[in-house]
């Protein structure tokens, strides 16, 4: 690097002043700036201050010789390529020459120095240095030119990008704007002007890079300006994305919802250059979403109400739960009334009043009664809904008959009322009134449609409850009829049995000669007894069904031998078995003592054996009895027609049959009664059968029922007395009389 006079700097280093003087005299040439140093440390200081074209360095110096100094010079990046000429008085020592070139010397001279040779060699390196300087200057100029060209090209690209950006911003349907780092607007696109009707404060040609006081907040709805301004200021400070919904004023004064977004523009250094923002019109989308959300909520409410009304066991509880669910979800108050039928003789079945303010319930009821005066008549005559709302001063005066009623409406703060009918199958059963006190919840056509559907669902629930009540009453009447019919049938049957018994005693007193003259009489008596026995059994079954239905079946528990009962019942059916060509095969344990109801267990065995005889004519019937310390198992197996697998699950129900009633008689009550008696004894009964292979019924009874077992209510005393009187003429006595008449 040249000096201030544009001279070439040359560094002369020698510890001898005389030698330095000689070197200066030799190199005192115009254009050279000679810098001398008498030590290595002084030379290093000069190297820190400036650059030299060539260094003339004496090798032998005290403290730091030339070789060490050359090594340090080469280690320094700024002087690593500076030419070094060594001066030495050692002559042509090969070892020295190697060391000199090893540390970076370009040449060496021996003392005394030849002036011509020194000047020539220095001049060569000076010329090389000048060429390097020119090259550096040219390179610097070239770099400046390239940089200026790049800046011009970059400016052109920026201008082109700005033009294209603005064209793009003007072509899209969104409002686009930019601001500086402080939030001052630098650009609005054409959509802003077309939408808001506000012109730009600066012309487009003048606004490049300039800001103005206009802000997008000027067009925001006054109710939302403060909120948006605070959030926008916070985003400017924190430099995070800004997003909010707000209403923008259109040129015609209409406000529409927009989604406002703004992002900071971050440069390559990571700092913010400004902000770019957009406004997107989402008014239609938000309204569609609001409609969809309201529809979803209405449908959810309708489904919940439907499930609530359908799942309620008691219609009053269901309607109360519905009203409590309605307030405050879709109404501030709910009033409903349901009648127990139609016509002038109907009475109120249910009155429900629910309000957000418990103190206002009574007042709400009287107000709705006033509104419903004309509405109810409309329901009855036209089956239409009455919809009222919103309630202004004129509407209140029109709907209320007097000033007192008007004052009540105003006291409640009612803004809207909706009244819908509760109807089903074309019958008007009541009404529901929805009351709103909120200005943002005014009932409209959509609410009315949902209200009508709610009314229909409530009507179905009420109608089902009324039908259920009617069914229960019909069942009660039927059971009462069965009970009365059974008792009425027993009266003549008892008299008939007494007459037959009297007749058998008369016949028993006759002589064989008298029997011979009238041989048909015993057969007639036996046939009458048999049919009477059968009729008595049918009536007993009907009476048992009535008792089971009304839960009046009572168990009289006592200890007895079940094996003896099984043999006794089998003996009673001996005559029927002979007629059906069936043979009883009894097997199992000898004695099975337990605690049961004797008569009811006999009834179970009688029904099972009678069933086996009915469907297995001409085949044996196997009666089995097995026991252990806890349970007793009874099996009745026949080899008759069998039961289809799909019928085996229903044969224990009332009036159910697995065979055609045309070929096999009976009421279909025997197995039902048997099962109910077994279950009352905390036992079980099951069936195993295949079609054509016969059927086996198995009854399992616990040996001893607990004393605290569940026992139905006792029969009325009159019925118990009548039952006791009738059971004195039991099947064993009838069979004994038949045996006497048969001459056994």
C-alpha cells in the first residue's frame, strides 16, 4: 500500500547503522519511501502500520535474527506474500541458502552489496507490487460497478414485483392493505375503495413508500373498533400474527362480517419491515354456519326431548323433565297443560310450569292462560299452532284483555311467545307454551317447526300413556271377569258334584240283581263324574291364572314325601292311562322329604302327566325322581309327537300351545301354571324334545325353601273359604267313587 505521497514503501532492516545508511543511499530513488528498522521488534511494528513492496533484511541480528523475523512475517496473513531479500556476509553457504528459502525468502545478497544488483532486484519487486496495486484498483472498480448494476437490477425487480403485487392485490376479491412497522397504512387495493367507498388519501403514484393517517379501523363497526384497535396494537408490539372477526361498513352503510388477518413481513436479518393484512368477507359463511349450528342444536334438542318423553315410565315425570330440559336451553319459561282425554268431561291430567326465576312461576302461568284463550280455541277448531312474537306494545294490547294482564306481561319482560298444540291421532290433548325474555332469542318459523314436532312427540307420549292406562284397566276388568266367572262356575259344579256323590251312594246300596237290570246307569255316572272332574280342572286353571296375574297365589309350606305324592298322582291317572294305552314307568329314589306346598306340587305333577298322556297315546310314560342333600329333580318323559325347537321357548306362556287345538284340547294354561308354581318354590323347569321322539320335562326343587321366601299376598278370606269348601271334593274322592261304581 502506498504512502500519503503515493510512493512505494520499502522496509530496510539491519542492526548496523552504517549498513542502513549504505542501503538508503543505494535505494534513494524518486518514488521510493524508505523505512528503516534496527531490530526485529521495530520491523514488526512497521509491518503492523503499513504494507511494503519489498523487505531488505539482514540475517544476522541480535535478539531476533532475520530467519526468525521472516518466519513471523510469513505467519501474518497481511504480509505472508511480501517479497523478502536477505543480506548476509556468510557468502555462498549452502546451509544458509536452504534456511533462507525455507522461511520464505525470494532471493539473497552478500555483503558488501552491489548497488546495481540491489537496485535491479528491488525495482523488479516494486514493479510487481505496482501491478498488484493496479489489479486491486481495477478489481475494486469492477466490484463497485457490479454492485451498482446489481442494485439497479434489484431496484427494477422490486419495482416490477411491487407493480405485479399491486396488480395481483387489485385483481383478487379480498381487501388487501400494507402498513409500516408502526401500523400506518402504506397501501390499499382497489377492493377497499370499491367496498368501503373511501378513496386513498394519496395518489397511487405518490404513495410509494409513503404513509398516511388513514387506517382500516375507520370502516370497522363502532361496537368493535375498540376491541380490534387493542388487539392490533398488541400485535404490533409483540410482532405476532393478528386475526379477528369484525364487521366492516360497506359504501351503502351496511355492515358485513369479515375475517381480518395481518402478518409481519420479516426480512433476511430477522427484523420486521412492515405488515400485510387482508379482509375476507365471511358474512354469508358465518350466517350459514349459524343456521347450521342452530339446526343442529334444534335437532339435538328434538332428539333429546323425544328420548326423554319416550323413556319416561310415567308421563307426568316425562313432561316435567322435558320442561326442565327446555329451560333455559331454548326458553326462559315453559308452561304446558295436558288433559286425560277429549270432550267436555275431560279433566286436567298434568299442569307443568318451569321458569328461570322460581318467583315468577305463578305470574307466568296467569299470563300464558291469557294468551292461550284464543290459542286453545284455535287448536280445538283448526288444529293449528299459535305463534306470538316479538311482543311490542301494540301486540301486547291486542292479545291481552285488560290493563292488569298487560302489566303482568311487562313485569315478566316477555319478548317472544310460542304456543304449540299437544295432539296425537287427530285428537287435541293439550298445549305447550315457550316464553323468551331475551332480545336475541325471538322465535321464528324454524323454532315454530321444531315446536310443532315437540308437540307431536309429547302428544304421542301422552296418547301412549292413556292407551296404557286403558289397557291396564281392560286387563283388570278381564282378570276380574275370570275370577268372577271361575267362582260362578264353581257354584253349580259343586252342587253337581254333591248330587253325583249322592247318586253313587244310592247305587252302592243296590243289590247285584238291581245292578243287572240297569247296567247302563253306572257307566253314565262314571262318565258324568269324569266330565265334571275335567270341567273342575279347567275352572281351577282359570282361577289360578287370575291369582297369578293379580299376585294372590299363596304357598302353604309343609314337609312331606315327594315320592309318595308322585306315586299317588300316577295312581289317579291309572284309568286315563289305560284308556290311552299308556303305561307308567316309575324309577328313582325311594323317599324324598322336603318342604313345599303339597297341593301346588300335586298340581304341577298333574299338569305334566296330563300333558304327557295327551300327546303320547300308545307309548310308555317314564316318571323319574332323583335327589341330593339340597335339591330334588322330577322328570316326566313321554315318547309322543315331540315339540319343535322354535316352539319350546313359548310353551310356558299363557294360552300358548305347540300342537293344533283341533286335534288336542286344552286352554294352554297347564305348563304356564306349572312354571309359575315351580318358580314360586324358587325352583326351575325345563324341556328337552325332538319332533317325533317325545318330550321330557324336568323340574328341580330345593328341598327346603327359606322361611322368609317371597310369598304373594293371601287370597281374600271369602275366596279362601270357598276354596276350602271346594277342595273337600278332591280328585282322590271322585276317583274312589268311580272305582266303587266300576265294581273294584
